[in-house]
C-alpha cells in the first residue's frame, strides 16, 4: 500500500512584499552597474591614461552594458 503526499501549493509572497523585493533587486543592479565609473579616474592617474582614452574606456563599458540587455532580457 502506498501513501501519496498531498499536493500543496507553493508559498507566495504578498503583492507588497513582492514589489518591495523586485524594487530592491532593481536598485541593487542599477547601483552595481555604476560602481566601476568612479574607478576610471583612479585608473587614469595610475596608468597614465589621457582624457581621450578615459572616454574610450567609459564608452566601451557603456556599450558592453547595453549589449547585455537583450541577452539578459531573454533569460527572464
């Protein structure tokens, strides 16, 4: 004789809790994406970058971030 376990619904967050969690995640991601920017000036002084090179480095970083948006969006 086998005993089947009762199927239970997964626990769900309330709307307010889910909204707060998603908002916190988005703010964290936005803050994390901006972290390298202030370091570029430090790198400029350490490595002797010209202002033009610093602009190129920042532009490459921004293009890389924009390029990852379609890839990360398809995995949601």
